[in-house]
């Protein structure tokens, strides 16, 4: 299918893009913007914004939609939290988003490293808000508690797709386990807003999306993002449909009807895109 006009991106002409890219390279950091081939990378880098990807470039899982590949798991870099904090300082960020590859090889799933990164940014940038986009930690409540006790301002964990597509799209994950993580987050730290998101265009129907909104509303998820799946490479699943912008507006209305406080639904929406608007 040809990419529709509402998904065609004009590349901004800004020297900030190369400055941001150079800073990330200089500090030997990874970003999900680059690793996941995010379509908003050009815009965000030009605004001195990036989503930091910690714990390496390779993942212990192999989700069909994702451009981050499985591979050799390297030891955790103890200096990485300080470098993330330094990058946030140099970019003068007001809101920092930190995510990671999934590290099922680590006993705590990398939760202590998340906590160390949160604390490093907090110490360096005390007025900055911090959002973490975490893996499911294989349902380990202690790992989740470790992250929450470090005091992020937003706890994000994406459902990614509708439950009927998990076997195909997220075979190593579990829909109910992800819902349970978001539920448990509210129990452990009720004052920390929770956030989740899904992609459309992977083969789901609109009728399958509404129950996901029901589930997220039922557990009190505060922020929900919905965006268009884009095929990163020819080896990834093909786009099954391009959802028109007006339909994304309907998704937002349906979420709001169900009591979700903040719905961010549009073709180019990604989990951390314009994330600072919801803090």
C-alpha cells in the first residue's frame, strides 16, 4: 500500500538536528528514536528532544513490529545513568523520557538500572519531570516497585496491540500480565500517573480496539496513546491498513467517554511523542 499523504513527513531544516545527534553519539547513548526508526525523529531532534534507550541496543525478545533486534546481551553499563543525566542537562530538557530494551536475562529485569537513571537525572535536573517506559519485568512486582520508589513522574507500559494479535505480534508477552502491571502500579504508587498505548494497522479491527480502551479505563490508566503502525523494514509485518485521521479522532472520543483522562490519538503519535504535554 502507498503511504497516504497524512503520513508523509517534511524533514525540518535545522542545525539542532545534527547537534542533538552529535551529542547522543558523543555521550555514547542510545535512543529509541534511532533504534526504532521513529518517523518523528527529525522533528524531535530538531527540537532538542530524544527518548533515551538504556541497557543496550539488543533485546531478549523479538516482537514482530519492533526494529530493535535480539542479540548478544552486554553487561549493564554503570556509568550510563550519569551520561543520560548529562545529556538531559545539555539539551535543557524539561521532560525526560527513559525506556529500555527488554532484559529478561537480568534477575530484576533491569529495574535497578532504571531507578539509578531516574535518580541521576533527578539529581542533575531537579526541576525536570521524568517519564519511564518500562518492559513487563515478567510480572515481577518487586521490580516494578523498585522503579516506582525512585519517583518517576509518569509510569508508562505499552499494550502495543489488541489481545487477539499477541501470538503473532508479541509472542513473548502477555496481554493480561501487562494490564496487571499497570494495575499494580496504581496500587504501589497511586499518585504516579500511568500511561499506555497501542498501534493500529497490524490487522486489528476497530471493534477490537474498543475493548482495549474498556480495559485501560477500568484500571484507571490516565494517559493513552494510539498511533499508526509503520513497517520499519521489509522483514517486518506489512501494514494491513492505514487508518484515516478522522478515525483516530473517534478513538480519542471513545477513550474520553470511558473516563480516560488524556487521549492522544493521531497517525504519527508515538508513545513518547510530545510526552511533556501530559505532565
